[in-house]
C-alpha cells in the first residue's frame, strides 16, 4: 500500500492496513500542511494504531487562533503511541493535559517552543519508557516534579527557557541513563544536589541563567563524564582551585562565566586535553594567566575578560593568531601583553606592557634604555667599574646603533 502525504500505514495481523504515522507541518518533506485556522483534530483519537504524531508550525497565533490540547481521549493511544511532537506552535496555549501520562508506550515527548503554561504534570513521571523529554521554550512554571526521577530510561531531558522555580530535584540523580540535561534559563534556586554525581553517562549539563548557589567544587566535582558544562550566570561562587581539572578528560566546552568565581586560574586547567572552549569571563578572578593554557591542543576559544587578572600575557604570537577574536581578555585593568615585534597585533582591548625608559640628552643625541635601569643596561653592553668611556645609544631610522668613544684613547 502506498503512503499518502504526511501519513504512513502498516499492515497488522488481521490483514488490514492502519494509519501509524501522521505528520503535519514543514518538518518532513512529505508532511501535511496546516491551514491558517487549524484546530487540534479530534478525529486523530480514532486512529487506534497510531504510533507517531507530529504537529509543527500549525497553530501560529495565540490571539487570533488560540488552540488548547484536548484534556481527554489520550488514553485511546495508551497502547500504541510512541512519539508525540508538538513544536513551533505559539498559538498552542493552555496546560499540558495530565491524561498524557496514560501513554504507557511513549518513548519521545517533544513539546518544544509552544505557548503552553501551567505546571509540569506529575503524570509524566508515569511514562517509564520515555527516552526523550523536551519541554523547552514554553511558559511553564512551578517545580520539576520529584517523580521524574522514575524515568529510568530517559536519555534527554530539556526543560530550558521556561519559568520553572524551586530547588533542583535530587531525584534526577536517579536517571542513570541520562546523556543530556538542560534546565537553563529558568529560576531554579539552591544548590546542585550531590546525587547528580551518580550520572556517569551524562555528557551535557546546562543550568545557566538561574539562581543556583553552593560553590563550584561541590557543584561539579563528580561530573567527570561531561563533554559540555554550562553554568554561566548563576551566583554559584567559590574558586577554581579545589576542582581536580585533570579528571575532566572528556570536557570540550566549559562555560563558567559570571558565576562569582574568585581566586586564581590554576595551571591544572591546562590538563583538559580535549577542551575547545573555555569561558571564565565576568568573574572576580585575580593573579596571572599561565602560558600553560597554550598547550591545550584543541583550544579554539579562551574568554577571560571582565576579571581582575594582573601581570603580563606571555602567550606566543602563534597562539594569538590561532584564536584571533576568540581570545578575549579586555576589562582587566592591570593586565598587559608582551609583543615580540612592533608590527604584531595586540589582543583586542589589552594594553601593551609598559617599558621603563630613561632618556639622557647630550646635545642632539638621546639615550633610551628599556626594561631595567641604566646601570644594568650599561653593564650588559660591556662596561664595568666606573666610566671606561661614554656610551651613546640612539635610534636612527629604526635601527639601534651603539657608538663608543674611549675617553682614554
């Protein structure tokens, strides 16, 4: 049997063909197109063998054509539906129906970038076969239910860009299979629970733009499996010294910007050999920045701007050329940069290191000494004791010429 646009069918044991997949919206090439005044089709609940339902970019206006999800009839899909996707529907408003918790075979629930409001239903915690739970980009509020820790097969949990509040539930540490956890851009408070350290398969953790506290060491010391860690824009506090960075051998992207860090940048951060992106900007870090970071073989971006770093940047010209504008160190008032040659470019927003110059006028000639005092410079040129003679050092056409006039000749 040939499939029609946006619809797939399967043959069952009774010899009949039944609709198994319905796709509305421009996600797939063969999807059906929604009308401008589309409503949620109640007839879908008559498709007793439906496995996949996707409605994307169908409900576009929350004022001209607001649409709510049906509160009932979901139980008709309890033994068939495996994937439910509702995405990019700003006109899809109202709450998530608790009856969705009756979809016992559901493996993927994606409610992405809609206009949904209200709290996260406790009943989602009953969907024990879920492998993907995406609720991002809505206006959901309240706490993350503790019973979501029962979703033992969950691989992806993304509830970012909502208005979720309350503490970070420790029960999420029971999600042993979890690979990606994104609760960023919410209003979660308190500390990250120690139980997250049990997530040995976790590769991405993004909890940026929230209100989490507790210090960096307590927050991440057990999360050594991570490839991407984003904690930015939280009042976490603490320092970098207490973390054993050499244990983070899988980390590729580390964003610790604007989290209230203090203290210095340890050299052990240069032992994260797969690190590509490091952002320590807009903290209260002090001290010097070790050149050992240049040894990171994969590093392509380093942001340390907006701190209290001091001293000289000793990175090579090759390092600056490699990173370009992806090296950010501005807004460190007492940080300067050594440049080997005048024609080399300075890192953006970093001043050149001041040179100690002493100028001695003798007629039309000028003596200039850099880096150290005059007597040390004189000795390095061969003088010793009192005056052997008079050294005149001057610059002509950019070339340093040294002339010796032996007064005792």
